[in-house]
């Protein structure tokens, strides 16, 4: 296969490029500047693309939602990078003489919003608020290429576990210092996934013709924040007894705290599992030991 990838320098993208390359896939990075070898140079503002043929495109580019408070300007960048950026990319894909057969576009379980104890799958309704609205616009933008017969898969990522970035990396320092603990009451569900299963799931989506539309990329065993922090403390051999009250989280992180830290989203990867994907790390403790290189 020949696959082109946007967001190839990000946490998920860099791991995916390595994974695909090791599995016999020819990868082209779609980048803005200084293309090398098999890279594709593309600037969405003017549509330039030194295009090469690809069997599929994986679109991962977007503003980091966890970096900085959600000011009005930050929220606009989050929205535009996902919705407008995807629209621009899809407009160009539709102009290609040899369009790809599959388009895998990032989305997020933020689509479901704060849902408490409800066990959610791809058929569950959309939640309300900023993130659900962004995810809806994101997925609708990606779906515009389906009219050309391109199979579209919207991979709804959960909390990606990696020591190199994302939520887990931010938690490591306080936990290693023995200052980690639950956030709020700790009863909110966290739907997590090992970063190697993210790459495996994307590869599965690229190669499984029956998969299309939304696909949850989360491990089959979501846990509460209380369970997550207890397990992380166990793996690091550190106590996890320093809770962060909800009001402190809101003071520190603003609106982002409600949507990312305190919201409860309990998600099942129904379509991945039904289509035959086998998780490398279905249990939290083994996943944390893997990504943290702990025996």
C-alpha cells in the first residue's frame, strides 16, 4: 500500500508512520515545508500539492486541544484546524486524477460529550457543547469525499496513552513525585487506548473494506478516573493519594477542565471489535507497563 499522512510529526502521526513503514507500507508525509524524498508538499491556503498517487490518506492534523486554556481565540483555532482544514483537504482530494480509495480522518470521543455511566458505541447520539459540535463538523467535512466513491472512516480517538505526549505524559511528573491522585470525585469514566493500538486500529481501518463511518478507537475496558490513577500509581510504585478538587481543576484549566478532565465518557470500540481487530493491550495495567517500559 501507499499511504499519505497529515499530522505526521504529532504524537499519533509519528508513531503511525513508523508502524506502517515496519509493516511494508510506503508512507508519504503531507507537510507544509521542506519536503524530502517521498513527502508531499501542501499548503491548504493556496491548494498547492506536488501530488503523488496514494491508495489511502490518513488525516491527523489539528490544533492541540490540551495545550493552553480555551480562550476564544484558542477555540477558534481548534475549530478551524479541524473543520476548515479538513474541508480544504477534501476539496483537493476531489480534484485528483487518481483519488485514494480510502480516507481515514481523525475525530474524537468528545463527540459524545459528558454522559456519566452510559455505555456508548458508534450508534449513540451526539452530546452537547463545544467538543461535540467540533467533532460533528469535522466528521461532516470528511464525509464530503464519499460522493466520489471514497470510503471514509472517522476514527474517534479516546485518551491515547504514551509517555511522549498527551494526557499521560502530563501526569507522570506529579505521580513520580508522589503527588498524583484522582481529579474531582474520580467517578468520571476515562476511555483510554495504548498508542500502539491506535496505529494498529488505523492500519485495520485502511485495510478493512467493511469499515466506514465512525469507529471508536478506545480499549474495550474503560475505567473511572479513580481506577486509572490508582493503577498508574501502582505501575509507578508511587502513592496516588493527592486528589485535585474539581474547583481547582476549573481554576487551573478553565473550560477545558469540564470537557477533558471532569467529563465522563464510557466508550466501547464496537465496530473495531466486530470487524475483527484484536487489541494488543485491552487492560489498563498492561498498557501502562508497555508505554512506560515497566516490567
